[in-house]
C-alpha cells in the first residue's frame, strides 16, 4: 500500500471518528453532567477520548502497513 493510500486511510478514520464524536456529543455530555462532570471537564474528557482513539487507530494501521 502506498503513501497516498495510507494518508487517505488515516484521514478517513479521523474523519469518521470526528463525525461520530459530533453525533454522540450531546448524549455523552448529558450523561457526564448526571454523574457530576459538567462543563469544560466533560467536554475535555470527550475530546481526549476521541483524540486518543484516533491516535491508537493510526498507530495500529501504521503498524499493520509497515509489517507487510
């Protein structure tokens, strides 16, 4: 797999996770407010969760691509 395909794959995964995060943002933030994590703390938690998910997926894909 070439560099362009790998970059396209990384972009696509990041885009899909970002779109998913936007879709589930409101219910997740409401849940976090119910357990006491409201405002900026809840938003930071959601952003960190999805940001770390993107990075883990990127490293997994990179590892898979470099092993072939």
